[in-house]
């Protein structure tokens, strides 16, 4: 009888050890996965910001010559062509007053943007607008 009772105790101890090891493994894997996913998310978002900035600079630099020589038709054609890309939502050029002077959506040309709008607030929060924002401040990601 004594032998059978000892086997039952060993089974219960073995079961408890398996449960503790399993729970510990699940917790460790869960914590690791959380930090890994958070890190990957941060890396991907910084890449999106970098690529958005790179595209913005490319558009700006590609129109520099046309702007220097006031070739309005060429500027509008470039904006329209860029705006046809399905991955690009809007392309606009504004003057200092906030009026849209070029856009791929012709009906927007001439409209004034609200300087208190969320997209303008970063630069126009104070009386004197900022001349340049850091890359981090120029990009917004909506989730």
C-alpha cells in the first residue's frame, strides 16, 4: 500500500512541476513577444516617417527648377502626375498666407487652409510661424 501512495504523490508533484514550467514558459514568451512587437512597431513607424520625408524632399527638389523659372504649367503638371499615384493621398503647394496655389485636385486651388486646423497647428501655434519643423514633428500617423 505504501508504494501506491508514493506513486500518487510523485504524479502530483510531476504534474505541478509541469504546470509551473508551462506557465513560466508562457509568461516569458508573452513578455518577450510584447517587447519584440513594440520594438518592431517603433522601427516600422520610423521607416514610414523616413520614407515620407524622403518623398517630400524628392517632390520639392524635382520642382525646384520649374519654380525658379516660374513655369506654372510644368509645376501643376508635376503635382498632377505625382497625385495620380494611388499611394499618395494629397499633394499641395501653399503660399505664405496659407492659400493653396497648386494641387492635384483643381477645385482646391485658391482655397485658404485654416491655420488652427490640426495639420497646421504645429507651425502656427504661436503668433510667428515656425520656419522649419523637425522630421518627427512634420509627420503624423493616424491609427
